[in-house]
């Protein structure tokens, strides 16, 4: 008898909880991918210009100063919170939150299981006291540009320059073809 009194209550609760519709999340995921494409393009350009102008130290300066500015500019323009994170962060401001940590660990496992890095992405809709928000992450492959400063073998010049920017650097030791981290985006839905 008790089961019959709880069932209507559950149905009522489920019907009053706002959720995102599949069409809405599909559109948001598409928008997030476009923003990541813009961010990735601008970030690679910044890294390449830094390398041409001042070698590895210029690249490190570009990542330290310009990458956060690019993310902030895109965030303001697009209405998303845009950033990067990793299980091993260089900048404390990029430390993953619990959902990002779980997603990054899932990416690592999927990659170990042979899933192509370019297809690793995740999305969720969260709700709490602050409202609803859409979250999206896409893996960042450790390519040659990344490995100059994040790889197993970095130059003494890079190590010294990194030491001036990041006192608690944990991001060395990436392997070619591995996961460097992920782009992470959030958009308020309310």
C-alpha cells in the first residue's frame, strides 16, 4: 500500500523539476564545439607567434598571459564560461572541480580503451541553488606544441621559464598521443 502513495509523489516531483530537452542540449553542444574551435585556433596562433618571436620563453609567456585573456574575451562575447583544465594543472586557477575531475578520468580510461582522442567529449546539465547550467568538456590531445613544455623531456630554458611563472607546476611528463587536458565550458540556462 505504501508504494502506491509514494509513486504519485515521485511523478509530481519529476514533472516539476526543470530539465533540458534533447534539442536544447544538442544545440548547446554544437555551440560549445564552435567556441572550442575558435579558442583552439586562437590559442595555437598565440603559441606559434610566441615561438616565432621568442622561442620557448615566448610560448610560455603566451600561455601564461594571453591564453586566459583569450578565454575571458570569448566568455564575455559568447555568454559562456570558457577555460582549460587538467588532472595535472600548471595554474591553480585551472584546477578541475569534481565533475571535471570525473570527466577527465573517464577520458583517460576511454583513451586507454582505444577510443580516439578527437571524439572524447562529455556534457551534463546541473541544477542547484544558483540555477541550471549546461557543462561541456572536450579532450585536448598532447600534440607537439604542447610537448615542448608539458612533455617528458623539456629544455633547461623551458624549465627555468616555467619556474618563474608556475611555482607548483605539475604538468610535465605528457606523452605524444596522450591527453593534455580538456576544454571546459559552462553556460547558465536560467
